[in-house]
C-alpha cells in the first residue's frame, strides 16, 4: 500500500506526537508508507518547519546509519507567556481563597486542556535533559506529573502517605513538613524505581519545600538522582526555602484573607527555561 | 500569511487531536490559514480518510451555518484486540502476584504509552455518549481517568478518602466495601461537580464493586447522573456483583497464590463497545 504525502504527514504528526524523544529511523517511516527515504526526508523537512512555526515542537535529525529523527514537544516563548498570564488571572479570583490562605485549584487541575498545557510547559523546559522517571506525591501532583510525562515520554512513580497492599514491599521515610514543622511519612513501592535513575520531581504546590525535600530523601534511599524539580505554584515564603533549584510556572505573592485579595505573578519559568522554539 | 496544504494538514491534525469532541467551524480553519473554505473542506476529507485508515479516530461533519467538524478519538477493533491481548500477557506474569491475591500493576499504570492507550480504548467506547465529567477515586484511578478525559475532552473530579484543607467545603458519604464489607468514607469537594452533570465513573480495579457503588451514591448527593462505568481490570467474583452495567478491558480470572499462577482474559470490552472505526 502506497501513501500520498498528505497522508504521510498526517500519520507522521500523530505518530511523533505519541512518541516524543524517541529515535525513529527513516527506515521505519519508509517501510510504514512504502515510500523512498528521499520522500520521507522531504516530509520531515516540511514537518519540522511547520511544528516550529506553529509552536508545537521541533524535530532533531540524527545522521548516520543508526540515525533518524526525534520529536521534542516545545513551546514558543510568547505562547508560554500568554498561558501563564491567563493562569495568574484565573488564580487571582477571590472566590478561590480558602481558610488558612490556601487556594482552590481543583477545577484548573481537573481541566484536561489546562493540564495538557501545564504538562507541555513543564515538559518542554526539561525536554533536552536526560530524565528516566518523573516522581510525584499523591494526590494533586499526579495529574501534573502525567501531563508532563506525556511530553517527555517517561514513566511516573507516585509516592504516597500510606502504604497499600497492592504496591508490594515499600520503602518508607520520615520528613519534616517545611511550613508546619510536623513529622510526616512517605512511602514508595520498592519495585517502582531502579537504582541510578535520573528523576524529575513534579508537584502542584511548593511552600517551604518540605515535601519536595522528602522526595529528595526518598531518591537517596533508591540511589537515584534528582534531574530537576518542577512545580505549578510556588508560594512566597518568609522563612528559608528548603529547595533551591526548581522551575515554577506561577508564584503566589500576597494572600490577604481579610480583604479577599490574592496576588499571583509569573514564576521563575522564563529565567530558568531557555529551551523555547 | 498563507499556508500550503501540507502545513495545514499537520496543524489541523495537531489541533483536532488536542480538541476532541469540540465543534470547530470551517471559518475557524479558513481564517487560521488564510485559505478558502473549499480548500479546507478538501483538507478535512483527506484528514478523515487518513484518520480512519490509520486507526486514529474519525471526523464528523455538521452541516449548516453553525456547522463544522468534530474529531472523535477512536480505535480499530483489531488494534484494540492486539493491545488488550498484550495487556493480558503482561498481567499474567507470576512476579506480579502479591500477598492476598492482589496484582502489582503500578508499572503498567505508570507507563505513559500504556496509559495513553488505555485512555484511548476507554474514551473511544464512550465517545458518542453525552458525558460532562469523569469521576474517579484516589489514587490509582487518577491516571486512567485523566488518560480517558484527554480523549473525551471533559474535566476530571477526584473523590478522596480524606478531606483536605485545599478542597474547600466537601460532601462526605459512607459506603460498604464490597469485598471486605467494611464501612468506609469518601469525600468530594462541593465545588467540583455541578448538579445534573452526566458522569463517567472510571477506576483501575473492580472486585465486587463497592467503591464504584460508593461513587454512585456520591453522584446522587450531587443530583448528578451516571453516564457510564469503565474499569481497567475486573476480577471474577464469586459473590454477587454490586455493579451491573460497566465496561472492562481485562478480567482477572484465576489467581492461584500457591502455584503462582494468574489467568487474565479480555474483559467485556468487545461485547459492550460497538463504536469502532
């Protein structure tokens, strides 16, 4: 069966979007479509140009016999700015304010379009870094971790606060919550993380960073390495932050419970991410 | 700026994949690419044919002034059969067996390619049914719920076993776990579900169906409606099942802890889903 260029481009777009950061050989496409490699090369040229122009991502060509192409999910800086601005406006709505200065974000994290974009922004910042696994903590970090994983094409492991029979043997550690100073426990299934893995830690919210510090201690138990830290929201915190090197999309600046006012700014995303298209 | 057909097709593929079940007008595409509607119509014809041929999904054309196209994420029956067969083989590996006859599935649910396919299969079975929201219960149901939501383009709400300060006011119900007969509690944020919503209940594992029954009771508290029930694994259960109408991808048939043997068959997916491409 022979494929026309238009059909090949549609199928290639779909295929590459589902396999980011995976090396796909020209032979694979050439056999898939019954087309000459020279035609495939031309297709990929058109694809790369359009992906970049439209802010979808980029293609990297690896030359040689073992070569091929890799798709990287990336964003344009202007698209990222527009999305983060929208996120700030959404989060500043006074009805989000909960007792204790917490913010209601469940609706945003529950929205598939928003979570997809959050994942794309976080994923694209780490797209050129070697990452084997994404780690997060139940419950709110999970959607963000999976959304990011879809763009990086790596598995997700979930740390929990209780151990479940369906996890098998677990490793448990104690950590100190940064803001409340309470001692807490987190648990990870022993089978879920290989020694030496390079891990991207993802979470929805970071105050002092106690939970993320806990995940770092957990990684040490598995002889695994922190490859990066990414959060959706960081809150400005008077006390010393326990975590230094991280990327945040937005920053919660002032929460005035009396006046029902919330001030949300962009996070450090644009100073930390230099990997735009 | 004018776009060539090849560029339009790449961008349309990307756009429609990110906006399943959303009505997109011809005017939208025509303005996006500076192209005549007649060209857009031709593009959509090519797109529909290729999407269907390659098992990606289908396009539905709505005629008239308020018309346009809708993309539905769908699977071919042969692709679904191949994937479910692979899933069964994966699940039958004896090293998955945990004390109590439970199965270790964390690695499968953590794999972004597998979770994407699970979501596609479940989503495509419900693609033509009116659904407003997907509901699941923390923790293991969450990735499956989001993966399904990405194909149906609806938000996810998460029921928890404890209430968190960051959820705001909650509704709490008690339910009886079907297999252990223990009374348990589940909690849902009041803001997260509108009255009258049509809800698809999604979970990773169903034994007698107590948890799913609990979610049904929760929906009743919100005056919301069950639009469907979808699980990854159902286990064969001697006692009466509490839930009748559901879709499952695989069925856990025999677990012999002594012999370390697990028998996994396909679920009722092919008798319940008639919406293949």
